[in-house]
C-alpha cells in the first residue's frame, strides 16, 4: 500500500488530480454543515445576481436561489451518483466477465453475444431508452448509466479472467481439491481485482459526465433538486444574459472529471505490474557507454572482447552482469560460451553490437574490437551499418523475433535491402535462395508463409537465413536450439555446422548444453557470475576440466547411455550479480575453497588453456 | 509386485472449430488409445517431442482432462470421472513451470494448506504440523512459509511445487517436465530430492520429459510417444541402448552427447495432426518404411522380453 501511494505520487499529474478531487470530495461531504443558504429557497427579487454579490458569493440563478449552495449540493449529488453508477456497473460487469471467462464455452458465448447486443446501441440512445421505459428521475438515470457501462467492464474482465484460468496455478488449485466456487473466489478474483479497480477509476469521470448529460436533458434529477447537469440545463436559457449561471456548474464538472481522470491514470500506472519497476521508457538505439578509458589494443583478430564490463542499474542496485570478459574469435572459428542463467553469457553477446537495452544497461568498461576497430561508444550510424552486415545474431525464440504480420520472404528481403542497394525483385529472389540455403523445402512457396504457419524448426531456419542475409563474418547464436525438440535440434546444429564450414563463418555459440558445445565448437569458455572462469579447446576442456565449477557442472548433467544413477548436484545457488562476493564467485559452493579464494581478485591464468582458480583440479 | 496405475485404451481427442450447434469442423487425436501399467514403487519415464501428446496424457492421469475413451485404474480402483478432487488423494501432479504454478497473491503457507484442508480435512494444529513436516521433507527453511512465490528462485519454487503435490499423501506423482525450466546445477538437486522422497515415502513416479538423458537417469522403464501413440516401451537401460523402433533410434542419435559427432540429422517433421496418414505416423521420416507401413498402423507388440515396439519392421539390436 505504501509502495502504491509512493508510485502514485511519483506521477505529478496524478498527485494534482488526487489533491483537487480530495478537496472537492471533502467539501461535498461537509456540505450539510457548511453555513450555506438553503439550496431550494427562491427569491425572485434577487434573480441573476452577479458573483461576489452581498450574501451570494457566486450570485443567484433565475429563481434567485444561491448558486454557491446549489453548486455544493449539486456536486454532492453528482459525485454520489457517479460513484454509485461506477460501482454498480463495475460489480455487475465484473461478475458477468469473471463467470463468462471462467466457465468459457457455451456460457461465455451466450453472455458475450448478449453484451455485444448491448454494445451495438449508441450508448446515449440506450440510456434514453432505459429512462423512457423507467420514467425520468435521478435513480433511473443512475440505472441507465450503469447498465450502459456494464459491457465495457464485462468484456475487459472476461479477457483478463480467460487469461488467468489457463494459468497453471488454477489447475494446481483444482488438484488441491478446490471446487469451482472456491477457485473463483480465492484464486481468480484476487488476480482480477486490480483490473477492476483500474477500469473503475478510469471510468468514474465518464459516468459523472453521462449522468450530468441525462439531467441536462431533464431526464435525471427533477426540479427543484440540484445536480450539476440540471443546473446547466436550467441555465441554458440565460446563457447570454447571465453566463455565470452556466459557467459555475460547467467549471465544476470540468474540475471533477479532469481530476478523476488524472487520478485514474495514475492508479492504473501504479497498479500495472509492467510499469511498477519504473517509468516505461523506450530503450535507446544503442547501449549507453560510461567508460573511462579503453584498454590498449593488444593483438589483432576478427573479434576481440577485452575486459568488457556491462552493468544494469535499477534504482539503487547495480547488477554487474558482465565483469571483465575477454574473448577472441578468429575467422572460421566456432567458440562456445557456456553458463547457467544469470552467468552473463547473453549480456556479453548483446554488448558486442550495443544491443543491451538502455536504460537500465550500461557498458562501463572494456573494448570490443572488430578488425581492430573499437565498437564500444561507436556512433549509432556505424553500429547500424555493422549490425546484420558483419555481425549477425540468431536468437532463442524465432517466434518472438519474426514479425507475426509480415510474410517471411518480405522480412528476409527487408533484411537484405537494409544493407544492400538492390531492388525489390532482386531482394525477393535472394530471399528465396536463402531459404533454399537453410534447406527449407519448397522455398518459393514458403517465402509467402507467415511465421505462425511454420513449425519451430522451420522458423529457426528462417532465423538463420536472416542472419546469413548479408553474408556476415560473424554469427552470434544465443541458445538457438534450446526451444527446439532434440531431433529438430540435431537438424539445426548440422545446418549451422555445414554453413560455417562452407562459408568460413565465425560463430559465437551461447548455450548451457555441454553436448551441443562438444559437437559444434572448437573452443569453449565457461562463465560464472559474470566472469569467464575457464577457457580452452573443447575436447581438452571437457576431458579434463580444470576449474572446480566446470568439473562439477559437467558431472551434474546426466548423459545418455549412463544408465540409472544418482547425480552429483552442486549445493547452493548461483550468486546474485548485485551482491558478488570478493574473490572467486564460486567459493561459497566449492569444496576446494580456502581463505585465499575469498580474499581478492583471481586472474584468468594460462595461455591456451586458461583457468581462473587458485587450486585447479588439474594443471593445464 | 502390485499394480499402482493401469490405463486401458486411454484416448483423448479435441474438437477443432466447435460451432454453437452441429458437429465440429475437425477432430484432433491428441492421444490415441494407450494402455500402460506401472508397478508400485516404479518410475516410468515418458519421452516424446512437442506435440506427441505427453502433456495431455499426464493431465488425463490426474483428472484435469476428461478422457474421451478408455479407463484409468489406480491401485485397482477404477476412476472413471475426471474429478481432480477424487484423483487428488491418490495421484498428484508437479508442473513444469514452478513459478507460474503458484498463485502470485498467496503465501506459501496458504498454497500448501489448500490440499491439506480440502483433500485431507486437516485443521488447526494438525495442519501446521503437517505443513512443517512437508517443508522439512523438501529441505526448505520454515521462515519461507510467510513469503510470496515471486521471492523464490526456480529451484526453490519447484521444491514448493513438490511439497504441494505431496501434501495430500498421494501414492503416485506425475512429474511433467519437472526440471526442464531449471538450471543444470539446480536440476540435479531437484532430481536427487525426488529420488530421496520416492525411497522414503514409497512413491510411484511417472516422469515426463523431452530430455532423454534425464529420463534414462531416473527411470526403471521408459515409454516413447510419437504423434499421440506409444511406439516403444521397455526397461530403461535397453530402450536407448538397443532401440527397436526407428523413431526411438532417431531420438537417441539426435541427443547431443559429449564426444560424439553430430548425428541423426534426419530431415522431416511430424505429420499434419488434422490430416493424419492412414499407416504408421513415422513412415514419412523412416528409412525402413515399406508399403505396409504407409497402409496399416502397426500395433504395439512384444519384441524381446519386456521390450515392446509398434513397428512393422523392428530394428535388430
């Protein structure tokens, strides 16, 4: 709750709305005890007194009634009706929506078609029809406004509920022996309430306007009772001669609706989990760089990462995702980068082309040199010219990296024309050839398919084709087969291996699977806690791991053909990168660790086989 | 040995494009009639790729999905109505994604209390004692009980998921990819915990996974599913070492193994589920397929000893 208020008031406009609305509500509540004239006391001798007259601060209306008093009583009534209508519409709509979304099928179909029918009428016509049937009166206007708004809530809540019902915790509740009523009440409803609150807070203003509209037409509050709408309606005839009688209630409506909407928006933002972690902001086109000095260039190579450091800054916390990673990629070489989640392997890969989202990502040190040219801090135009052209990426989930609304052939053609001055037809022809290169059967027909029409394996082939579109020198593949089935994974790995040999591609292959690394990579680097802990030729490293982490990680992965057995687990959890221990990050989980391991920085030692350990398993 | 679980021709089909009135546009056979038997105290591994029907099978076994045909017997008792509450005391389920299977707005204590209250009728002090016992069984600290699910790592959340499944003291656990969302170092911890619990409580496991090595490491017997049907079953040490069905062989060859060159890169994909072939579903990808394979669906038959395969031309060992 405190967090909620904090978030709410971080938004200045919402805070302003809350204050204005608060003042209005307090005044409306206090109206009966304020020293005001009776609102309905007529005095025709004093009609149309201007504001700031003696005894009547806001003047009087056409019957000589005190406007101040009528305004306060009218505001009180309008607010009450608006809130009541929102509450009624919200509860009724939410009930319908939750039931329809939860039970689905026929119930959903029938109720939602009913709701659709309600929505088919223009709302004011529907409200007029309801009032015409029930007769004019404030209560009936309230009912009309509420009924007209039920569909909005019902549709909204139904969608949210349908999403929650398919979540696994609802199945879990069912397996725990809960019935439908109990699941609805204790599992579904608590997750829907924030949505109901958001929908209500953003519609109250609208409801107040609608009731005012009905009263203005003479269908809401009946004379002499004042509400903001009827005050406006009565003042209409004197709009020119006594404009203050219209301006006063009009200004009040403006204030109320504006403050309610500002506050409602604030409530929505504060309750929305996506916005909770901070104001939503579009990431910059390249990762922000805050680097004191670039390390000296040592040797040349195709791609050299030199003591790269990337951090995420969220609030006061600093997540040191990559801590001085050095890597080297030669032409035609395949290097595996292996590690568990949170080890920094993906962030390392994304930092190369400045693709880490900023904010919160910041590159704080090191260099990435492509043919000796430093890419860290390079201007956006230069990075853009290199992205996809010389260094291309393949991502884990091809369904989320391909645009769902464009045909894959067009997406491939776009990737080509982004870097090469070729015509549309030529680009399309190349796209089909690329699909053929990645062994997609019937490529000309498949180029016209949408991503959802392809299987996961085929989509990943399209992802590879897109990476190949501009004949890059380097491909960075971030767990490209993790989402695929084993038989499809084998196909995709074989394809990558063949392409690399036939085109002389250098590949940086990120994975958590030792089997894949051993089949594809020449060299491998193992990451832990944002650092490379061991590096070397794949066969040597896998046969005789030197770092205790590598050895134990290999030991805890079951291997096919090993038979039934107990696995050698590593106790404990990987370190949190916002709170890395001094010295070796693996020390708390390591049985060989001694005091020296926890004391200070340990260097990555060695020439071909490198290991960052004071007491390695073997001397490489 | 007594039978813990037995299914007879258990099948499930889904209607596609259901209309308000009248027959559906198409019918998808997610699970074709499957008969399996699991002995008390055994671990049956079920492997298959996405779309092979392994999750639908698992959900039928715990009563979350009603079968369209066939029967389920648990310890000799016929459970014919899909009612998770009736199933819940005998058979429970551990979900793949540990975090999304926990309600984000409930504390761990509330989550664990639900099955105890509703399936076992525990209240008050008994309830608290049992929760503490469960938590100790999955080696978690008891001060975690008042926290919310988002505060836990994947491995811890999966321990909580296991504790919840064990709460109602079931005889059988269906583990649906219980470690595939976890990191390898944590994966081994959870697998070892499962092995310890099984030994201590005398449980029977159905272990579903797409990871052949994990299944082989934990199972007594293995069943291989392809396109909704059982294509091979047998003792764990034999199924991948000497596969009899060409699909099992393809699976075993495709698994990346350290020190083995890339292999099994055979083209081809699953048949269209809405328009299944009349014969063997694997015939389109099978190097040994002949005329009869494309015409007639092979039945599951014993090949040698306890090893069964549904193939017209089973492989020699």
